C-alpha cells in the first residue's frame, strides 16, 4: 500500500510547478516594451523550474494515481493557480462566469476520480 506521502507530494509539487508555469506563460503580460525574444528566453528559464517539479510529481504520483488522474489533477490545479494569479498579479476580476466554468471543470474531474460507472 502506498504511503500518505506518495499521495500528498504529487499534489504539492504540482501546485508549485503550476505557479512557475503560470508565471512563465502569463507573467510577461505585465512587462511592456521588452523584446519578444527576451520574454521567450525568460519564460523558458522559468519553465525549466516547472519541469523540475512536474516530472517528479508525476513520477511519485504514479505510485498512487493513474495517468488520467494525474493529468486531471494538474488541470484543476492549473485553473486554481491561474484564478489566484489573474486576480492578484494581473489585477483582473473573477466573475461568476469564471466560477461556474471552473466549477463545471472540477465536477468533470470528480468523474475521473470516481472510477468506473
């Protein structure tokens, strides 16, 4: 039987990796008047650290979760991290449409973890 750490570490690592990836993909939106090549290089540099966390998260998580569960978990974490990022860093509003859309995606994730119908 896998340990509790094998179940928890992938979640923590995926949260951390998604913070890095969100900054790699969207952090440059607040940086104006910089050459595109510089933004790309900076984003690749940030994404390196995301991979350093995501690969072990999936490797460790495979002992407890299926590949579909890991991918689903990653997508839900991505949405949660992005929601916080867009509000706090980008200063965007989080509307009811966003909440409903994200909730429906999370509901879909429940079916992946529920098992066979």
